[in-house]
C-alpha cells in the first residue's frame, strides 16, 4: 500500500511550499496534503550565490514532506481488493463479506457503508 500511495502522489509543490495530491480512481476527486513551508525560501531568494546549497536543502525537505503526505494519505485512501484501485474513504465501503470500492460493491450487489461520508 505504501508503494502504491507513493506512486500516486502528484507533486503540487512551489518554491515556497510543499504539497502533494492524490486522485480517487472511483470518483475522480483530488485530495491535497497539508501544505508545508520550505524553511529556507526567503534565504534562497536573497542569497543567489548559495543556490546550489538551497536546492539541496529544498530536495531534502521535499522528500520529508512527501513522506508526511504519504502518511496523511494512508489515513484517507484504501486499495480495493478486487479491482486494485486506490480509492478515497467516501468511495470505499465497509461491507459484510469484504470491504470494497463502491463500484465493485455495486457490481457484486454487496451492501455497505462508506468509511467516511
């Protein structure tokens, strides 16, 4: 699941903030991670001669922000055991036999309630 989430994280970061998104493969809605500021954004603009240093710091912080976004996403997305798609909590149903995405549950006539409304 961790690798699946990592492969679906889209980078929405700017030079000042780190942010990532994931699109639900059932409803198509986007979820956005918390926005994390780049600690050296002001210095990176002010001290152009240190650009290489700030680029390295930016990449390190971006990797940390990506890991944090992955952690957040694990609390909001599930993988359907039938179709293997990554779906948001509104599209993932708690069913009697097995928890499924809304589309698979409907196709199999398996009633259930969404993880989150």
